[in-house]
């Protein structure tokens, strides 16, 4: 049985998803603000956080670069999304 868009939405909500607001409306997504440590060879390490979302591709495919999104009371800019082939996308954000 194939998973429907409604099934994907139910999964997002069940996994703690939240509403993401933008100028044209809102959609449900899972917000992540993961810690990353980067560096080159033996050089200095840089600590950073990379905000992102997991959302249905159908909800984010029409967003334009730099669209303003509000997540948990914070504002971010949409960078791009990468569909994973299952109807879901990773959404990359910036402050």
C-alpha cells in the first residue's frame, strides 16, 4: 500500500510537528536545529546550528528562496528544499 499525503501529514503531527507560518498560509513540519561542528584537518573547529524542517514536498515545493517562515516564534528564511523521493522534503533555513 502506498502512503498518501494525508498519511504523511498524520506522521508529521504524531512525531511532534508544528505549524509553520508564511505569507501564503501555513503547513505542518518537524523543526530541527541541530548542532554541527566543522573544521578542516587539524585546524580550528567551528560550532554552528543548522535550522531545518522535514515537511511534505507538496507543502514546500512552491516556496521561493528567501521566503519568510515563522517556526516556534522565530523567523527564518527559506533557502531550498530537497525532496527525498517519498513525498517528503528536507527544508534548509537560514536566519
